[in-house]
C-alpha cells in the first residue's frame, strides 16, 4: 500500500559491542515469487518463512485481486490456492504495489499474456521509477500498454489474447525485467528466451523449475541465455523461504563497524547471484565465517558468524554489481570505517531504485564528515577508519537508505539522524527490535 503516513524521525548513537543472534526476515525476492508462482499454479502452495514486509503484503493482496486464494496461517506461514497459468481473472480495483519495483514489474509480466485488463499504481517513489524497461517487451508479446508520460505509473495493461513468444536481450542487468518476461512467457506458446549480458539473481528460474516448468540457463557467445517453454501446468509446491542476504547485510555491517562485536546470523541465502557483498567484505579483510553450509528450499544457505575488526578499502568491479545491487548503500557505510578508498564501479542502476541511491548516500555521508565522490555510474568513499557523525540524513522513501544511516550512527562520534524511518517496514519490519536486541542504540 502506498506509504502515506507521517514521517517517522529516527536516530542512532555510538553503541557498545553487539552480541547475539540476528534472525533476519525471509528473502524479499523469493517471497514475491512464491506468491506469484503459487497463484499461477494448480493446487495449494504452502509457504513458510515469507517476508511479511509491506512490499510482499502488497503482492499478496494483488494475487488475491487476480483471483488466487491467499491466506495467512500464522507468522510467515501462508497458503495460496492457484488459478493455473492463464487463469487470472480481471481485478475489480486498481492494483497498488506501494513502494515495490519487484512487485509491480513481476505482476505486470504475470498478467500481460492473459486477456484481462488491469491498472497499476504505486507510491511517490515507485511512480518516479522507469517501467518501459518492462512494458516494452510486454508489448512485444501483444499486450496493449497505456502509461503516464515517460513510461511511468499509473499503467494500464490490456493483456494479449493471442500472445507471441519472445526472444529478448535485456538492455540493463535486471532480474525484474528477466522475470517479468519469463512470467509473461508462461502463457505464450513456444519458447520465450531472455538474454542477459551478465547473469542476474536466478530465483525465478529456480522456482519455475521447482514448480514444474521446462526452463534452462546456459552461457553462450550471446551471453547468459534463459529459455522457457510456454504453457506448462505449474504444480503447487511447498516453499521454504531462506533468510534475506540483503537484510542480513545491516546487522552484519553493524557488527563489522562497532568495536568488540560478535554476532551470528543463521540461515542466510548464499545464492551465488546474491553474494557480491560477502565476496567484497572478505576482500576488505572482514572477519566473517560461513558455517553449516546446506541447501534449504532449493537455495544454498549458511550461518554467518561476524566479528568486528580492521577493514581496508577495495575496488568493486563493475561485473560484480548485479550480485550486490541492493547492498551498495550499506557497503558505502562500511567503507567509511575502512582504511583507504573504496571504489564502486558500474552502479548506474542505483540511480533508479527507490531513490537515487548514489546521490542519497553521498549527501548523507558528507553530512556526517565522510568524503565521497560520484560519477554517473560510480561512487568512491574515502575511508578514514572513523566517522565524525552528527548529520541529519534524508531517506527519500527508501528503506535501504534509512537502515544504512541508522547503522552508520552506531559507530560515529556524534549521533546520526534520519528524517523518516517509516519505509523500513517495506523489507525489514522488525529491524529496530532486532538491532536493539543485539545491543544497538537506535530508535
Ligand atoms: O528481481 C528481484 O527480486 C530484484 C531485482 C533487483 O532489481 P533490478 O531487477 O531492477 O536490478 C533488486 O534491486 C530488487 O531489490 C529485487
Ligand atoms: C530495489 C529494491 O526493491 P524494489 O526494486 O523491489 O523496489 C530494494 O529492495 O532495494
């Protein structure tokens, strides 16, 4: 639902050593997909560990509006009665995806090859984000699209009655574009093919295979090629959602920068397409151990043990950006406490997230005494081992910006303020309680 509440000012202060176990919430990407594929399959899908953040709750509501039976059975435990591929019914009202790019883009894909009409909206942040990257390929399937100027929300889609399969090369590395096309391809005859220059997160491919679709991924001279055979009968599956490595990044970062800390973060997904931050932190010299590595719900997971220690600045190659795209705000905070320069390359996509994340981080870090440089597609943080703090940061309706600055303030000389912590509920509703449980002084 669109975030319209009063701003919620928050702050954080220098804290004593963080200790304990951080049970971070379920993975946001996998949670959206579990609800959508559950709705498109035949039978009852039982989901455990679902992220009950606002982004995912908005997707649950949307699936019900398209005719699926969606019910909460207990904390994180949900059931979805699917309507089958091509079985969506026309929703009565507008589909409000709130703050969620993943929600709106994947759901637009999921309905675009069914002959029904739906209108999509979102909050002020989502309404600024580019949607043509998804609606352009959906139009090639035969859907008719009406968008606000610049391809922005609100968008109305008349789904294609006789969809054509698509072969499409994505113009930017984006799992949301890939997934929207694959979901549309489910109800098109023949093979739908998505070609990516760099592989992006592969949760859609893994879960589609798990639900019985014929799908294969290969690396060819063209790039990373995903081929889906249309019109499968998807069969309902149990989905155990692993814990979100993007949410884990916040307590992990806090433990790395607050002296004397040692925390455990169990059951976190170690999917290699999501692993870039953890690779980078190891290059920075971070003390992180990955224990009890195992497979859960079709995804590799591990228990993380994180200890505070000295960190050095590094250069993050552009080719790694897709595997850590949501982690650059919190990496820029960690980098401020490292010794030396951290250069983040190939990060232009950060400018079209919930906020312009390069600009938001650069401003907030500078307000706290950190030297930052930016170009259209890079950011450089000059780490000095310590950060003065004392600044007030704007979150720009962006959960990751708000959480990043609250983590910053746990190790600065002076407290750090954030103008609005409300958006944190989109991905990590228990963030404040979890961090306080570790000993963090924030709220
Ligand atoms: O597919 C997904 O679940 C996501 C893909 C990424 O977006 P892009 O596809 O725009 O890179 C990421 O930023 C987002 O938080 C979740
Ligand atoms: C970019 C993000 O999400 P979305 O695109 O789903 O809004 C995010 O969670 O950092």
